């Protein structure tokens, strides 16, 4: 599909101005006359007029019969999409060498739900955050990954003793540290699969890592060079929207992506 620039009303130029985005946000919450809007924003009416005129010409705000400015239907829809643009802009350097491979289109369109998050790009800190996330689980842990440290199974043993339920999705060619198969048995992970406390499924390829519990979610994207998760950075948040996005991604893989019968653990 070829996209043509048909921005005759200047909608994109409106969105490129932080003050105009702020005006849209304020008016979405409460219709205001221009004097009150200027007071709320802390600017002069004269300075505000040209921004209001620009937004009006673009069809993003309208004036009602009482003289109050409010967002139009178009403005309301754009406000829903803006967090996606902000997320992509904020992390443009990261995504210059990472990919959205493996993420369904409907979740690509909802990337704005990831905006309010903690981004950790130092390797040791990222692994510590991931460990803390798992350790603090109280009810359930859902995860999908193509790698798993042996330490996970010792943490899982403790969590299983507290009644935590697990749903784990691994890739077919799973890479694990030496001794993993033995540790899976010794920590009771294999027995927990047998008695249903752990559900473990396998798929051909996982170009991302995703972990969710009742408190938070985390997501690791794949490197463009390898199409594999490098584990050196992650996005983490306790925000409900972020966690819901991660949960919907997990549900997509758990319910819709083709599974294989078993995983071939590669100990390295």
C-alpha cells in the first residue's frame, strides 16, 4: 500500500507542537473559554490564539454554543493514538537496532500503552529487575522466552510451595545453562508439570520475552541483527495499561500461535 501525504489541514504539524498537545489534553478533560484556557496553561491569550486557531483549522478542536473550546471527534481519536507516537519517539534510538518482530498488528497499534514504563538498558540491572519481578509473585506467573537461567527454577520452587500457578511458553530450540535438565527435576518443576501446577507449552520461535504476574509486566524485544532477545535491556511497569498489553501479547502466543510437541533444550 502506497501512502500519500494528504495533510492539507496541518494535523501532523499540530501534533508536532508540545503546547498544542497540551491544549488538546486539557480540553479533552474540561471544555474551557480561551481566557480560562490561557490561565490554566500559564500563557497569554495573545500567545494562545495562534495555537487555538491552528487546532481549529485542523479540525481538532471546536467551539460550542457557550463559547467553550472542546476537542472534536477527530481530536478525541488522535489523543488515543498520541501515546504510541510518543513511545516510538522516546525510544527511537533503542528501536533503531531492535525489532517488533512477533508482535501482532492489533498490539502494534496499541504500543502507546507501554509509554508509562521503566526502561532499563544496563545488563546487570535488567537481570536484577527481571529477577525481582519473579520473586515478588504471589498468585500467578505467565512467561514466554527462548532462554531461562537455572536460578529461575530455584525461585519457582519457593513460589510453587506458596501456591503460585505458572504458565510458561518456551521456544523449540531452547538455550539453557548446563545442568538445567537436572535442576528442573531436583527443584520439583517436572513434578509440578505432571500435577498441573505448571503449564509448559512450546512453539517454534519466540523473538521476544514477556513476563507478567498480578503486579506488573515486562517485555524484551529482539535484536534486528539476530532476531533473538539479547537480554541486555527491558521495559517494565506496574501500570495497568502496560500490564494488560503484556498479558494480551502472552494470550496471543498461548492461544493462537502454533505449538510443537516438545522442546529440545540446548545446554551451553
